[in-house]
């Protein structure tokens, strides 16, 4: 401490208490007022006048009317009410916020504190004293803050409304360094997708993971881990099961690596069940024969190709049965095309009833069918073909007017290590079928290298 400040300190402490209190008050920049309720006598300090842009001198003569003249009329009623409550002893202090007209015409907000300091011998309020503190800057700041908050609220409401229109959920998903996961934000749509509320998962994401289809859970975890490790977007299609109801969803999110060490993904999960359903319908249409509902040639060749690849990788042998209606042209000619269609449809049902789930049955041409028998040899294929031939030759196809009887000829071929592609087995089965037709029809013929080559190229 310097000599000078020591001297100042001694001078300050040397003052009497009233003078020191005055110094303290001046330091707070508070306007002071004292008012005799009974006589109307009023005393303000210089600061009181300064707050509204005047000197005390300019406001003379001072009375309670001075306050009433400068205070905002709308605030006076409230002020009066609080003052009376204090006089009645209901409050320890009188406290009020009010506007006062500044010399320049604008309003200044003051916080008005006061206290009754004496009563008349009859007990009526006498002297009241208090302070005015200029809170305009704080009020302005408060108003700006409220405006910003209102704007933020409006933005959130707007986003919530937009979020409600999408078939899914907008969210933030957070992973802590210790692996703990939560959804700090999730739009209301999370209820529709996962059957849980945003509040339920705000602190803990495990409820969501419980709803992911068990077959897809690892995939979801792996893709999240890949996004965490690479910093790339998370993209994932998976199933969600809520109350036994399966729903397909597509999730996409971008990770943000935070200073705290946690990762915050911002993204959306959309319900794509309808799209998946449509995709599945289109896929079914693309692989199904329209007339019979059996697989079509494209699907048959696709599955045959997979079986061939499996066989090449030391998989089990497989067999193909091709069969063709005998004299089908005559069926059409005698009974009409619709009756011919009915025979093809009914044949499909009869054959499908005789197959294993792993077998594939397809209509690969007009009245030509093919059966792919995985994990089968020549004997089992022959046995099945013979059974089908017999079933169909004994069957009466009930037409609108008369019963139709018919027969089929089958050609059989089995997988062969020398096959260079999936089509070769089809050529051999076709050669066997052609030989069966040539030998009189209504029979099963197994491929033999001594048979005459096929009349056409099955599988092309
Ligand atoms: N009703 C119906 N007939 C079809 C369909 N596709 C092909 N056909 C008929 O099947 C017949 C096949 O005749 P062909 O190839 O001469 O054979 P086929 O009369 O069965 O004689 P083989 O096979 O030699 O015993 C033709 O009359 C075709 O019009 C179909 O989708 N519906």
C-alpha cells in the first residue's frame, strides 16, 4: 500500500457512520428517496434526478408529485398496491419495477426498493425511504434474451412440425468414450418406429437396441463401429420389431467428434417398410411365371448357376429334371387355349406338392418345366421323375366340359465335374428329354453320352 492510499483510507475511516454510508450509497449509483407519507415532504439525492436526465436543482420544488409526474401511469397502480401491502405489514420491504420518463422522452426502467422507517404515535406510516436503481440495460438485455429464446423456440417448433411430417425420426445419438450410448435428442417419430418415447431414450439407448431384429443387431453395431472408426457417415438398413410387428428402416447419420471424447451422430431413421414391400413384390414378379406362379426361366437359371458354383466349391452333386407335355398342341386344339392353361396351372400344383422345400420348380417355356434338385444323384432324380410321370398320367384335369388326360416325358441329367458352366447340365437333360420323345413319349429318360444331341438349347 502506498503512503497516499494509506492516508485516504485513514480519512475515510475517520468519517462518521452516516457519511460513510452516504459514500457507499453513491458507489452503488442508486438514487435515494425519502418520503413523509403524512406531510408529503420528499427528499431525493442527486442521482435520483440524474437517472432521468435532470439535476436535482432542475426538479425543484420536490414533492411526492415529482415522482407521480415522472412515473409511467401504468406502473403507478402496481407501485401503490405494493406500498400499501408493505404499510399493512404484509411485506418486509416495498419492491417494484417501474418506468420513468427520461428528459429525452424515452422510458427508463428502475427497480424501486423501500422500507417504512417510522410511524406516527397513532401507528400510521410516516417516513419511508428507498432507492431507485437504473435497470434499463438489464431489462434490455433480458428482452433481447427473451426474443432470442422465443426465436429458438419457434425454430424448434418449426423443426418439430417438419420432423412430424417425415415417416421416421430425426435424432442425435451419442456414444461416450466408455461406450455408453444415449439419444440426447429424438423427435416424436421415435415412438412410431421404436415404440418408445424421446424421454425414455434420452439417457440410455439400450431400449432401442432391444427393438432391433436379432438377425440385424450385429450388422447395426458393426456399421456404427465402422462409422466411428472411419469418421464416415453411418448408413444402415435393418429391421425393427415392436409388439411382434416387423418394420424395415433405413438410418443415415453423420458423426461429430467432440472435445469431451464422445461422438455425436446427427441423423434420421426412416420407415422404408412400404418401399421394401413394393421391392419384394417387384422382385417376386420378376422371378415368377405369371400363368402358373412357379419360378420363371430367369430365376431357374439364377438358382442353377448358384448350385453350379456351390458344386465347383466341392458342394454335393445335383440333378435337373426337364419335362414337357406330350401332344400338348392337341390339348389346345381340342379343348381350347384356356383349358390348356388350366392343365399347366394344375400340373404346377401337383408337382409342387411332391417336392422338397430346397427344390426349385420352374416353367421355362410354353409347356416345358424344369426341376432343380440340390444334393441329389441320378437315382433319386429318376425316382422322383417316375413318380411325377405316373401321377400326371393318372390325373384327370377337370375342364369346363370334359376331363383331360395327358402325359409327360422327362429328361434327367446330373452334375458333372467336366461341366464348364451351368447350362451344360440343361443341354444334357434336354438331350435326354428329346430321346424320350423320340422313343415314344410318356417316359423318363436319363442322359447318356450315346444319345443323339439335343434338338434345341435349353437354358439359353
Ligand atoms: N394353353 C397354352 N398353350 C401353350 C402355352 N405355351 C405354349 N403352348 C402350346 O403348347 C404347344 C406345344 O406344341 P409342340 O411344341 O408341337 O409340342 P406338343 O404338341 O406338346 O408335342 P410334343 O412335345 O412333341 O409331344 C403349342 O400348341 C403351343 O401353342 C401356354 O401358355 N398356354
